[in-house]
């Protein structure tokens, strides 16, 4: 990983993969030093409703 990126990331959580409908998905959560956990799924849902 690039050294500059390490300065901004506090933690990375990687969850077990799941298989549904023949597709493999895996949840990854990045906790940033400045803003904490940033949930993009919540933002995507808000944009779809607008």
C-alpha cells in the first residue's frame, strides 16, 4: 500500500465472503483517520430517492 494512503486509514475490516444467487460478495469497511467510517451504501440510497 502507498505510504500516503496509510496516513489516512485507521483500520480496515474484511468480512467473510457470502454467496447469493451464484455471486460472491464480500463486505469491506474502511475507517478513516479524519472522518471515521464512511458508508457509501447509505449515500447511494439517498441519491436514488432524490
